[in-house]
C-alpha cells in the first residue's frame, strides 16, 4: 500500500469531518473514537476504516498512516463521509451477516451517495476497498 503518509494534522482534519458527518447523519448516539493507524487485518490497506458494534453503539474510525494517494483535505473529508456512511448502515449490515452480495450492495449505495454529495466517489480518486463500484 501507499507511498504517502498521513500526519497528526490530517487526523485532526479527519476527526473534525467525522464529527460533522456524525451530526448530519444523525449518528449522535454513537461513541466514535478516531485513531491513526493502519488496519493490520487489511493487507491491501484502505485509506480509512471503521469497526462498529451496533449493540453497544461504540465505533472506532481510523485514518490509515499509509495512503495510496497524495493526502488532500478533500480526500480526508470524503474518507470521513465514506466511513460515516458505513456506520450509518452498520446495524443493517449486521443483519446481512457476511453476505458478499450485501457488502457489494452496501458499497454500491455508498458510491452513489458520495457522487450525490461530492460529484464523484472516493473510489474514483483511485482509493478502493477491493469491491466493484458499478
């Protein structure tokens, strides 16, 4: 994964964007903890990732240290939006279990919402999570 590194300043920008999208998406009941680390379980290395438990309403969102693209404020904002969308859909996805089809449909919905919000999807910048966007 990436030749670019995120900084402590980037984490602050990401965390502010997470708070903004948390409020706009009505996710205020969630306790969101932001971290700055790579996902050890993801050898492809996403730019950001989320782990959530809809029963306890506790969530960890992380901005990866290693990035596939040059880090910009726009990409940090889009990454926060993307991860908040995963959180918004988390309770529904928990019911879907490990269905690959459900995960693909979740991603397809997130891509559509990104295009509506930003005019393009995060994956159209070259950041992908290994799933088809169309």
